[in-house]
C-alpha cells in the first residue's frame, strides 16, 4: 500500500496532495450542488467522489499508497499491512490536505455561501447555518435534503434530529466504512486479484464509495473518512461558523459518528478480509497473481 523506498517526508507530501485532490473534487461537487444546483441528483455528486478517489490514487499511489483516509491507514496498520510508526505522520498529512482543500473551496465559493444563507434566512455561526457548513463538514440528518422541509422552516431541529438518531448514525458509518475497507483490502491483495485486474483497484474502490454515498448520504452525508470531515470542519469553525461547525449541533456526534465510527468500521472490514476471506484463497494464489 506504500513504497518504503520513498522517504517518509515524500510519502506524507503525497498524502497531502492526494487528500487535497479528494476533498477539493468531492466537496467541490457538494458546493456546486448545494449552492448552485449544478448537480441533478445524488448520483452525480457520488460519482464525482468516486472519480476523485481514483484520480488521487493514480496520482500518488505509487509514492504513498494513497491512503488519503486515516481510517484506512489505521486499519492497514492494525492488520499488519502498514507500519504503526508512520500512522501519525500519515494522518497528520491527510488532515492538512483536507484543510487546505476546504480553504481553497471557501476562497472560490464565498459569495455563493453568503447568498445561500440570505436565501434561507440563516446567520452564519447560528443554528441553521449547517445548511452551508455541510459543504465542508458533515451532519446527520443531511441538511441538504431537509433545508426546505416544514420541520426545518419551522425551526423544529429536535424533530429533525429524531430522523437519524445518534446511535443509528454511528452504526451506519461503521457499516459503510467496513464495506469500503473490505473492498480496499480485497482489491489491493495481489493474491486475490491477479494483474492486470489489481491495477484497477482505484476504480473499484472509487465506485464502491460512489455506491455507498448513493445509499447513505441522505442519512449522514456518508463520511467514511475522518480527514474528509474533520479537516474541512476545523476550517469552517475558524471561518465564521464557530460552534455550528465544531462541535456542531450533534454535540459529540462529530467525533463518534465521523471519526470513531469510520475508524472502527475500517478495522472491522479489514479484519473480515484478513482473518476470514483471505485464508480461504488457494495456497498458490499469490504465485498465480504474478502472471
């Protein structure tokens, strides 16, 4: 999943670049959809996220392995496919890349963000401004799909919160990230998928994310990646949204649902492949994968 012949500094720089690509393209699609109506339907946003993952992987995969996700990095380390001593530098690099991408998007879309807030009569930094903060960090239930519902217009945020309770959001993110990690581990195992099929791993991983977003985004915005959420969330907390961004209206939910749940899910998904599915491969699978 990474090339140890490259220095840690070069690999971390690659993770900054890869995560920047992911968040700039992915959150950029969210900006375009929420602020300009440019995307017609959830699938268009989802497929942009999928292509962004594939693009990032092909750009920096040969250098760092293109983890671009702290949950994936931790899962790989947990199951012996990555060094624990490199986990913190990788995660830090991923957060930097996500933060910088959020800053770049803010610079481009600032007038549209303000206009959207005027349209919905919300004040940035106050309750309700998650309808624009959602372009960066994530919330449950998805503010983009409820911004015009009677409950939102009436300010009945307690009823809205009941649509996707904290426990359900946590379980959804665990399950989604477990499925993602399962695909990551399977498609990057040359003993499972022989060349040249294994070289298409970024495409299949990206498509998996697109499918998961299509199913889960209406509920939790579909995170699966702590850096994708926390880097932009941290930026918006400093850019005027304050406590609406961090910790957000869900309180500790930003940590449990968008950091802890994806990490747990990735470890579980990686474990399912490593301990249950991989041992079922033929003994000579790795030898055959070379041909």
